[in-house]
C-alpha cells in the first residue's frame, strides 16, 4: 500500500507532522490530503479482509480489520482526526465564554 502510493503517503506524512504541531493552521490541508489517504486505506483494508469474511475464518475478519487499522495508527497517530472541522460553541447565556470544539464535516 505504501509502496504503490509512495508520493501521496510522503505528502501526507509531511502534512500529518505539521498538523501534529499546529492543528488549527493545517486542518484544511490535513483533511484534503487525508481524505485521499483514507480512500486508499479503506481499499486495502477491504482487500485484506474480504477474503476472510467468506471463508471458514470469517469470525476473525473483524479482528483482522482492527489490527490493520492499529498498524496504520502506529505510523499516523492523528489519522482519526481527518474530517474534523474547528467550530465555536457559544453559550446560550452571556455569563459563560464560548469554547472551541472539533466536529465532523
């Protein structure tokens, strides 16, 4: 997976590292490139797990998918933050200050 898409994953690694340092500044770029990376990851996850779902080892398919995702998280620990958008939540009362929370796009 990494070898076949080396250019994209190298670009994502750079953006991922920048995002790790400054999430607000790199959120949009991280989401844009990350969505392409997630598409490739899902494709390879389906390739790995599809054959086990049909065979006699189908009860292990979920575990295999989880292990695959954990391996991805070891390389890219912030991958679960793809698709988040910063937004302000305002308090209905004027006594409390607004705070920022991330939400899905």
